[in-house]
C-alpha cells in the first residue's frame, strides 16, 4: 500500500471504521467470533491459526483463499444477482 499523508491516513481510518460498523459487517463479525470459539474447542487453536470463516462457502479456509475469492480475484465478487429473462 502506498504511503498516505497524515490527513489521508486519518480520513481512511474514519472510512474503515464506518465500514466496519455497518449492520452487515457487525453481524458477520459476531457470527465469525461464535464460529471461531466453537472451532477452537473442537479442533484446537493451532488448527484455526491462519484461517478465516468464509460466509459464502460456509467453512474455514486460509486467509489468502478467503480474501482472494478462491483464486478468482475480487473484481466480480458480490455481484450475485441474476438478470431476469424476458
């Protein structure tokens, strides 16, 4: 990530915090924390290390795979609406 000016850094921090506090993100975060607690009990903390819960695939996977849309990149991620046939 390129270096940001102090003002840009503060502005970005505000935007990131606002995005993290949206109802959808808070719900996903709480759900993720519940699932991590259960998985840590079942498999142990070492199994969970380096993994995130993927809300699309409904399973834990590596951070790299989860953030990279399973190797497909993030350009088309989130556009799951289908066009209506006429």
